[in-house]
């Protein structure tokens, strides 16, 4: 096939069109790359306070060994006193609370 000057004009138009498309595609990709690099995370003060409180709570032991030892000693010595009225009040309050919910 022989390319004549008439055909070369069509080829140039096609090449220009492809080059323009490549430029548009490249320009469209650049904001995506920039946007991906610009992604950041910012925690609010409330979230930071919650994280700090969680760390402090994790540091607190589940069992207060000093309190357990004190009560154990009182029981062994016979000096541990039970306040039946206080226990009954607490039981009634709990019962009423759970009945309402």
C-alpha cells in the first residue's frame, strides 16, 4: 500500500488524536496519585482521651490484692463484720432496677 500526501493528513490527525488522549489520561491520573499521597488521619481530642483512658484502665489490675488480703485477714481473725441491712438495701435496689429494665 502506498501512502500518498492525502493519506498522510489522515495519519497525522490520528496521531494527534492519540497524543491528545494520552495527555488527558496522564492529567487525569496525576490528581489520583496526589490524592493518595495526601490521605491523612486526624483523631479528635475526644478519641485521644478515650485511647488514653483505655490504656490507664488496662494498667489497673482486675483483682485488688491488698483489699483481698485485708478481708481475708479480717475473716480469719473473726473481725469481719457483715452489715445485713446494707446488703438487703443493695439487693432491693438491684431488684427494682432490673425489674424496670
